C-alpha cells in the first residue's frame, strides 16, 4: 500500500488535509491564522503550522500576504514535511493561501 502525506495550505487545503487525516493518512495543515486551524479535528496538533507574519491574522483573499508568509516560513514548513513524511511515497499538496 502506498503511503501519502497530505499537506493542506490555506483554509480550503486544511479542510482537505483534515478529511484525509480522518481516513488515517498523515497530514499537515499550514495557515496564516490559528482561527481556521482550530476547527480541524483529525490532524495532530504538532502538525498545525501557523505561518502568520507579524500576527496580522489570515491572508484573507490577499494572495500576496500568503506568498510572503510562506516564503518567510518555508524552512519550518519543509522541516515538518521532512519529519512527518519520512516514509511517504507521495506528498499531496492542497494549496490556496489567500484566496488562490
């Protein structure tokens, strides 16, 4: 059986990752606000990554904020992906940070 790591980026991506985690797949959620991630029930808490810049909250339909947030936190996100996905055959990304 193939091992997947599902990485959800942004509110919609987080919801997809949470559904896969509910089916016993490894998952990570990346978002610019804890508020959106607080609704996730299946992803391990250590796999919820807040990449907010200056605690400004979510990217909320501003892709530029999402892009800057990810670029400033890319090393932390990659370290978590490496740690959780060591035995993953594939990594599935669901991304749309900031409305796109």
